[in-house]
C-alpha cells in the first residue's frame, strides 16, 4: 500500500466531460490496497467509465460487503452515496435501496469470497430478481485479507503461494448467472482496460442486473507461477469472445456498425451496445450456446471474456413487481403513506 | 518508436529542464535542496562550480532556466530559481577556503586575458588551480566589465560585484588596470602561451537621423551613459527623458534617469509590446516605477530650438501579419518633448585594436570567426569569449564561454587536440530509503510563487546605490524551495520487471504514463492518456514488455516527480533515482 495521497495537481490539458468535470473529479480517497492490486485498476476503469458517461456524482450509489474488493467503493467518486454492508449482505441492501429509489445508478462491488461463499445466497437472489444495478465481482481466487487461502473461485490444480494445490472445483459466477437466467453477463480483466471500460459502461446502462466478473489478480498472494489467476496466466489464456462497444444515444449507430460483423443492442435509455464477435462461433444472444462455449473452453483451460450474454427484453425488478414509476421520495406524502383507513382495507384482504 | 537510449547522458539531463536550459548547466534542483536544508555555503559552492558568480547572477541573470522550468507547465509560474540563488549568496559563509588550491609552483604557462569581465574572470578561475599564470588587461580603473559599467548599482550592489571578482583576482591573477590593449600584434609578441579576448561588445549602436549631432550634450548613447553614471562622471539629467529602444539596457537607462532627477521618463519602442526585447521582469520593475513604455513609435528626427534639444518626432506604426511575417504601416507622426534623449537600441563588438593581417579572420559583419565549441579563433592559441565572440548575449553565456575557452587553452598548452573534449557523464543512484521513504521531498506543494519584496517607492529613489530588491525573507524561501519539482530525481524504468498491472498508470496524478502497442511517434502521441502536445519534450519508450509485448510510454512534459509510480509499483520496475550531470571543466583533466 501507499502512504502518499495522490497530489491534487493534474495535467494542464486534461479534458472535461459534458458536466465540466475532469476525470480527477471522480476520484476517491487514497487506496490502502497492496501496490499492484488488480482492484486498483478496476477502480481506475470505473472512474474512467463513469466520467465518460457524464453521470453526476450524486446520482451514484456505491455498495459493498467485506473483503479487499469491498474497500473499492472508498476509492472512486468521493461525492457519491455509499454503504459498506455486512459480509455477503450487500445484495439485499442494494435491493432495498433500489426498491425505494429507482432513479439512481447502483454499483455493487463484491469479491469471490463475499459473493461466492458467504454471500452466494444473496447474490443469486439479487440476480434472480433482476435488480437494476451493476454487480461487479473482483475475482482473484484467494482470501487476500486473511493471508491468501483458496476461495470458492480457485481453479482445480491451482497452487497457493507456498505450493499447496487446490483440489475442489470452482464456482464460476458467469456460468452460474447463465444458468439462473441473468440478463447481462460479462467477464473482464483488470489488466485490459480497453475491454473493461466499455463493459462497465454497458453494465451501468443495462436495464436490469448486470453481472461483471473481473479477474483482478492478487499481487501479494496469487501472482506466482502455478496460480491460474495471476497476471501472466490470465493474459496467456484470455479468450475474448465478444467485444462490447458502448455508444451514447447522440451518435448515430450506422456510423459505428459499418463494416465487420456487429450486432447493435438498443438499451432502454436510447443508447446502444454494439456487440462485435471476436470469436466467429460465438453468439452472445443465445444463452445455451454461450453456456456451451464457455464451458467447453474452460475445460481447455481458457478464460472466455467479453460481453458474454445480453437480453434487454427481460423484465427487471420494478417491472416484475409493477411498482410506481418514480422514486418513492418523489411521491406526495398522502400517497406514500395513505393512513390507517387504507391499511385497514389492505389487512381486510388477507382476513 | 525505438526504445529510448537511457545510456545517453542527454536523456536524463534534458529531463532537468532548468539545468538543460542553463548555458552553464547549473545543477538547480540540487542547490535548491541544499538551500532547503539550510546549507547555504554548499549551495553557493555548487552554483559557483558552474556559474562562477552566484551573487551577481542571483540578481541580474537572464534566467533562461525559469521559462524552461517544469513548474511553469503544471502550475502558473516557474520556481523563482534566480531569487533562490541569491538567498544562497546572501547567507553563505566563508568561501575562499573551499576553493581548489592554487599551486605555488606554476606550470610555466602564461595566459593573457583582454578585459576583466565575466568571461576573462572565468578563464582565470578555471586555469589558476592548474598552475597557469594569468594576466588580465583592463582599460577601466576597476575590474568587472559590463557588470560594473552597464548594470546600475540599484540592481547590482558594488560590494556584491567586488566580492565575487576578488574571489578570483585575489588568488594570484596579475590584474593590470587602466591598461587598454592597443594592438593585438604587440600583445602576441609578448610571448604569452595563449590569449583570451573577453573584451565585450563595447560599442552602443547609433541612430543617425536628422538633428542627431546638433546638441551632443543632451543626446546620449545608452551604455556609455550608464558607464559614466557608474563611475560618477554623470550625476544629473533633465526632467523629461526619452529612451529610444526597449531592451534591457533601455530599462536600466530609464530607471537610472529617475534616480538622477528625471520626473517624466518614457521608453519609446518601435515594436508592439509583445515583441519587446527586454525581459518581462525588467519591464515590470520599470512599470512599477511609473515609467511609460510606449510601443509602435519609430524615431523620425530630433527637434531643436537653436542648438538646444526640444524633443523628438516619431512615426506611429500599426502592425499586421501578412503571409506569416509582421508588417508595419505608418499611421501618422507625433512629437514628444524631452530635455535629454538616450539611445539604447543595441550594441556591437568592435575590434579596432586587432590587426587584420595576423591570422584572425573576421566575417562580413566584422565579427571574428570563432568556433562555437572550442572558442578558438582562426589563429591557433587565440580564443574569444563572452560578447566579444558572437555579439551581445548575457553573463551566463559569457561564463560558459569562459569555461569552454579555459578547457581549450589547457589542452592547447598541453599540446593536445582541442577538438577532442572530455565527455559529459551522468551518475544515477536510487533515492529509496525504506518501504515508503525517499531521500527527497516528494510531496507536491501547491503554493504559488513567492513575490520578492522591494524597497518602498519613495525610499528607493533617495540614493542610486539603494538596491531595490530585498531578497526573499526566510519564510518565503521556505515555501519557494518546496515548489521545486525535483526533476533531477529521475523516473527510471526496468522493462523486464514490469508485470503490466497498470498501478503506476492509475496512480499518476498528471497522466504521464501509458502502456501501449508501439507505433510511430506521431501515432503514439495521439494514443496517450493525456494529450502529448508539447513536442519539445521527448517521449520515453521502453523495451517491449514480457507479457504482452506492449511498451511503457512516458510523456515527460508534466511529470511532477512525486514518485508515486515507484511507490505503487509491486515489482520495483520503476525507481526514483537521483541524477548528477558531470560537466567537465579544465581542472577535471589535469595535464601532464
């Protein structure tokens, strides 16, 4: 970790976004993660994506649980709302917050321990309810905060720093989400921001639960030879299947899709995700084929990355439950709290 | 792009913008650090090594370092380098005991220097420790040359000047005052082993327009007039004064006039304000004293009543750009009244005393042909330096000429090839002290440039010898030293260690770093994290990296040398290393 705060000085030619803010205005406090931690790169990618999307800092809610990953929200968009929940319980708090105010951008940051071990039950239900949020897992295969034990995402045969071999099969959040009916499923790598930033942007603008599994190497406990989650291993076995380009609504799509095999997917806010097939035999619009492809390549040791599945037509939480159209705080008080007489009526229905 | 060759000393040297821009390559960041530590004598000595006259230059240097200063690119204003140099000079202790000893047994070689200005004094300074016998011929009653005659005492006190000259002349120079050299031929016949000409550019340019010679008592040549003031021959001037020309001599003339009784002084410039030759700070100081600088006025003729000057007529000009060149057109003419008129439109070197048949060639402009590197004229053993060599430059250039000439003279006297010069070398050493500790002050201090205090506007005119600038107060010095960005603490990259985790890139406050697929410079500059529009700053490009074959690119332009890249690097692929540029002087290459 570093004890030096990033000084306030910045490049004199730094561009500004539509809100007149520079990328430095989207930073958070000083990171206390290990030097070289993949999570810090994810933070930088988040800052880049949010700045490019021209989102006002106070329209963002950052939520996390416990773990190295869950420290991340402290390191970006200082002016946003946020909560650091109990271990593995962030999804239910996100669900509640989203139910109360659907007009904000929700970013949940979790890790392989927080989401795939203690919080697995919470994670799958948030996904099943299709809560409108970006759910980002910083996945490094180890419990870094407790000195590097294997986590639930560690691959079979991967070795710990001192040579111990992991024998248990991993939980892959991507195939899990495919099986459970997730509406937006993607995988990125902290060491490839060209791929990661558009995935974050598309995930943030997706209408529903956007799962983004980011391989984010633990530089202290899981970046050695024999590790399957190291920088070198991930780079070597990375298999980008479908590239996502996020197109804001102002730019005509035709200009971007001209030439090459590209599928435009319209998002509910009028922007578009352009899917470009990197692997010829990959179809990110077909759940079964995507599942088969990822599984097949995983058996061969390859890590399939990119925007792996998207379905914009799947109803999200508020549509499923037929809720009011705006945030609850915008309702006139008599409507939000109609009084004892109405409560009595409702209770009568259940008698 | 090809990987940057960091083994070339120039690569890291030019990162230290101030040192690179300084003709004498003074190690600015290191002396600022010494001042920060209160080690003023050491700071002075480090300065003296390269620029010989820190007390003088700390007041009147042309400061090519300051426009070059990196701080000016990331912040509004550069570090007040020159002002800090003066702090070291003002607070230093005893200097003479720290200078290299002058041997009592001489090496038998005799060197003649013409003129006791900064160039000749530098030659003497460099050659004395080697056992040379140096004789300086000076036409005035006092040594110092232009520094004494042309720079007014309210900018450069005589004591400061004399002290630094004595540091050299007291070490065994034969200083012949009141001894003008009338003939180069005669001088050469006296058997000196080498001759150095540092006689300056002593002839002020004339303005030959109607009426110029009709009232000679009230029309003056700037540098001659300043010289007369310096030696006390002139002590008064009329109330209304016009200065023709707007260079630094004009600024000295106008401010001197105010101290000799003038109340209404105008500087008349031919060019528009943005194109005037005077340094910004010299103009600011003139404006502070309520001097009017009037641009776009070209002198037309002198106006006289009888044989007494009344003023001058000027053409009023309008400037416009045409096909990339500035053109002027005349709008009309206007009269300005004056009691005295001072011409400060430039100066040139003049060598009526150098015979033209002794092997010293002159070009069409009657300037000697001198080799820029060795300072030797076309006659072996005769060297030129300072303004005498290439026309008016400035003190710091003259000092550098002196160093180079001394090196040449040494090699010449030892019978060595003078074109073969010892190389500049560069030394690098890590500044890492502990896990999060560096041996330099790497915290970025956002303070604005300190403003040097001046003597009050009524007080300063009481006497021409009252120095206007007071120098920094201790608390100002304390802030100003921390504004230095430590450019000599270099970001050194070891490509084989890099795991491409992006940590340095993410943490860099000024977006200097990019991991990119290599390309041609034009293409690469367009793909960096922040716009790399400053072409004067070269890109650093690493060897291809092991994992992806991409390269680490650093745009040096706005790096603040905070060390966060090295602090954040998990594999120590980045290190902060202090560079010391070793410039060879005559005494670094002892002869046989």
